[in-house]
């Protein structure tokens, strides 16, 4: 199943703050209806030791009674940014959905 997606950004924010550096990833996905929740989580598959963050796009059905109309949802992910990440890969059902470079804010 192909997931429509757009507006992906990946930013490594190294500006001074109390939280320290952060990697922020965001984008938009189209889900089957408003009762489906989309989220980004770190992949639990074995990782290579490289500078790529690998995420899974998870879709979870809720028990809500909703109209059956396709809906766009914003998804976000943030993590510690002490590593100089260069790319982000997002997977859905073990298929690569998007690969993007990481922008830096210093």
C-alpha cells in the first residue's frame, strides 16, 4: 500500500538551549480517515553504525466513529541531536517511503 506523503523536513537544531541539540523531523501523510493516528518512531530493526536516522511511520486505528474520508495528518519526531546526523529515512511496512538530507541550524 502506498502512503501519500509530502512536506518532509529534517532539522538538526544546535542552537544553545537548556534542552541541548535536537533533531526534528516532520511531514504530512494522508490516512484513510480521521480515526487513524499516524506517528513516527525509531525503527526496532538492527541499525547500521552510520549517520542515518531510520524511522517507521506507524498507523493506528482508533475505535472512534468517524466519516470515511481521507485526511491529511501532520507527523513529528524529535530526539537528541548530539550526533551529526546527515540523512533521515522513513519506512512504512518495511518499504522506504522517503529519504532526505538533514538541514542544520547553528
